[in-house]
C-alpha cells in the first residue's frame, strides 16, 4: 500500500536500488572473473609469499573499482593510514601537495605537518603543502584552473565532505576536477580520498581518470563488518 506523503521518495529509492544492482553485479562479476573458491580462504603462515587469498582479493577489488591494481590489507589500520601510505609513496622532497577541496580531514593534519611538531610528516620530509579554499562551500573551479604550479606533484581530491560544511563531491565533480588538473599538467597525480564514497554511485573515481585512490575497509567496502583495514 502506498502512502501519499511517500510518493515523492519513490524515484529516489528506485535510483538507490538501481545503483545497488549495478554495483552488486560488478562486484559479483569480479569474483567470477577471478574464480574465487575454497583455496583462497585457506590459512597461511610466514611472510605471506604466494598467499593466494591475498593476491586474489587484490585482483577482485581492482576489478570492482576499475583500477589496474590494488592493495587491500588489514594492516592498513584506517583510511588515514592508507592515505598516508599513498602520499608518502608518491611525494618526494621538493614536491608540492595541493588539496583542491579545502582543508582535508583533521586526521591528516599530522601526516601533512600542519599540527604538532611535524616530526615524520610530509613537511618534515621536505614536501610543501598548499590548499585551495572553497567558495560558498564548493570547489573553486576558476581558481583550480590556474592552481597547478611547476612543483605540484599531487592533487588531493577529498570526495566526502568530512567535517566541513560542504556537499560531498560526486563522480561528475571528480571527473571535472581531474580534467582541469590534467589540462595544466598531464603528469600531476590526481589522488582521490574515497572514504565514505565507495559504491554510492555507479562509477568509482578510478573509472573517470583518477591515478590513485585510497580508502577504509571499516566503512562502505567492509559493510560494517570489517574491524580494520584499508585499500590503495
């Protein structure tokens, strides 16, 4: 039985169901393509060499998000840890990190070197940081069009609003930002912090041009079951 005041919500719910159907199909297709079976769930010991389950999980995840490869590990204790590993893996002394969606999560402040003594931070490593402030709660698109400098090695695109009063960036916005960045410097790494963003749309950032992406297994990919973990 339909309730009149719920009528306007029906198209919204139908849209969510369609996204769920498409994403479920993509994830199940990845499991099928990698022929996931009992051997992949066997216990292992030692250093993890020839760990069939781990290697298969990486391939399944990469297929599910449209990436070339992935590292999915419980040893990433959080999304912040995974993001930090990705940043330290790309940036080198003399490089510049540009945050294009305003201030990132406060948990990244110590990673960047904005808070505390900065020991062991990117700043301590010789990586400079610059931030493109939001305009009326939105990405400063005109500012971004001329924001990439000669030392800008990586642009951090935070998908979720986090703790800021702004709307979360959708896939269309991420694709637009990547296009603007790449037109200024095709070699600049477009890195998306995808925490809270997995599977909420029919596409993932790596399907629209993102070079690198990281997030947490504690949130969407873990389905509230995983107690820890992250992915790059």
